[in-house]
């Protein structure tokens, strides 16, 4: 670990980052806390932090970019946003700065990821990497399965039968009609494993007959919507799913209303653990992913890039920004795990965590996640230290079942232009499931999707795809 150096008041940087919805211990805030002070002391730079509210973060970034009063760095999450401003010449190329001040960035971020943030051969962002390959996997209550006399489901048909039984057969044994077979969240959140059983994922590109096609318009998506519509019509799918936010989902699981759902990998430490505290008889197990007739299964994968650190053109403090990001990448252990011998300690080659302190110090992720460069060994040790929540096993199961997005290039011009409009069409899917529109309205959705920009996006995506194939055929890497 590097030793503190005197903080030079002459070196100041202003950065705009998300607070990730975190709260600070009493007496601390985003500009005065132990982890920010730790970074400042080690690099000798005074860091002024601005954290727009997460709910309007992207909009605030636009306001800042048009204000004329630009910070030294912004952390963005949307590739379309990044692409749009790079093309306007709003950001500084970073190659020389990284060569001079970013040895650990160069060492820890793979070449193919740097390629993803290059325009005209120049790097315009320091990327932060995704720690996980995917998010969702299926969990169910074994005690409910025992009560209704069913085995853990594997096939889609078996899932249907469990969902029916968890609705109709009084799985909680209280003699009341008060359980939900399956729940989703707003905009079809927590539905990915079921789309996977039809061999498709929403907002994901697939190769079909040598060309890339968006999953939203594939016939398999229509089949998946028909499956959900059947569940809804028969009363087995949560009537309130279009309104469910994450906290609504959590409440239903914690209170024992739901016994099967698509869990986020960390839900075993959240609502599932809370349910088992409330009900000592609750016993949750991970399930195999639902498998369709042709053996298809899986969930959407996370993009390898989770965020973009950009420096506005004309910043006079760019070198200090790169020094800060390089330090974060290098001092992964302290910022990821927290202070050693306070939050965690080594014991017999294992990490032992003080959970109370760990949770109190979670805000460190606001700074650490700016340059996440996951270490697989440390990651397993860290997750295992958090208790018997199967976190590592959950991630491994997801990793083996992610459905890759065939398009991984920078956003095309048409994506920047039409993405928001096309997103607005997706409420058709919810209406189909609720029976407000017939299943054949999916075909009209496909036509509208193509007419309102989808066809143009598809053309550009396939131009990229052909260029990739030519590059690979000639023995080169990615563009």
C-alpha cells in the first residue's frame, strides 16, 4: 500500500459521479468521508465531488455538459451518451496521459476493452469493468415444493406446473388464497430466464442466417409473451407486476407471498435471507434455468463495460484525474473490501468480515466502482466472507448460462437517434401479457419497430458485424 503524501492544495479536481443510492454515516458526506480522504491523502490531490441524484443522473449529465461550467471528469453509464458526446468532440483523447500516469490502468484493463472506447484509434474513456457476467437466476422455496408434492422444476412445463401449484395449492399451508405463483417487476424485469427458455433475450442481438437480428422482434419473443399471457390469464402471474418496483418485489418475498422468482445473484443476502428470518421453516434453493423444448436456456449477459470515465476537452487537470483513476485501479483491495483489520481480517487464509462495519462502509463503492478491475481470486474470498449466501455459486451458475449479445461495438449513429423512441414501444409487451392487446399485436410492434428506426439500426449493426468477420478472417483482433 502506498504511503500518504502531503495533500497539495494547488492540485484540485472536480468530478461528477453517482452516489449509487448509498448513504453516509452520520457526519460524513460525498466530500468528507474516510475513503475519499484516504484516496486524497495517498495521491496528494484535493477531489471535489458532485453527485447528482441517481433517479435523474443521465439528465443531469446532459445539463452539466451544456452548462459551459465543466468538471474535470464525469462518470457515465450509457454507451449511447458516451458515443454522442465523443462524436461532438466534447472529450479529450487520453492515450498520452494513460501512458504517462496510468501504468496500473494499462496493466489491469484488457486490450479488447480499451478497443471499445477508441474512436479513430484514440482512447476517449477509462472504462470500469463489470464484476459479474450476468444477474438473474431462479430460486424457489423447497418447503413449498415439498408441501405441494413437486420436484424442483427444470423444463418449462415443470415450471408452469410449479407456478400453478404455488398459486392454487396453498403452498404456505395457511388455508388462505394468498400466494403468487410468479412475480415480475416493471418493464418485464426479472423475466430473463423465461425468455431464455425460448432461446431469446430482449434488447440482445442474435445471429440468424449470417445476419444479426434484435431479439425484440424475433418470433421466439412472441412465443415467450404468449407463455406469460397464459400465466396472467389463468391468475398465476402477479396481477400487479407492471407496477412492481424492486422494493415491492422484496416485500412480497420477505412476507412469504412469493415462493419462486428470478432472483438477482445477491438476493440470497437480501429478501431471501429476510424471509428466512421471518419464517424459520422457509428453505430456499437455486433451481436449474427453465429449459425449452429444444433445450434452450439462459439469461442476458452484462456488458463488460459498466461505466465510462471521461475528461472534457480543455480540462487543465487531466493528469490529476488519471492519477486518481490509476490509484483506484491499483488499490483494489482496500477500496473493494474496506480497511483491513477494521472491516475484515485474514484468518487461516480466509477473509473474516465484520458485517456491521461492512454495511456501514458500503459507501466506499461510490469511489471504488469508478474503475472496477475485478480480481477473480479476491472476489471469491470476499463473497465467501459475507456469509453462507451462495453468492459465488450463484455467479458461477449465471456465468455458465449467459446468452451473449452478438453486438458489442460502440453504439451506431441510429442507436443514438432512435433508442429512446424504440424503448417507448415496449409497453406493447406488457399489454399483450395482460390481455389488453391480442398476441398478434406483436406483429404490428415488429413493423413499427422497423419503421421507427429499427431497420436503420439493424443495417448499421450488420455493417459492423461484417467488418468484424473480415477482421477475424484476416487474423486481426476487434476493431
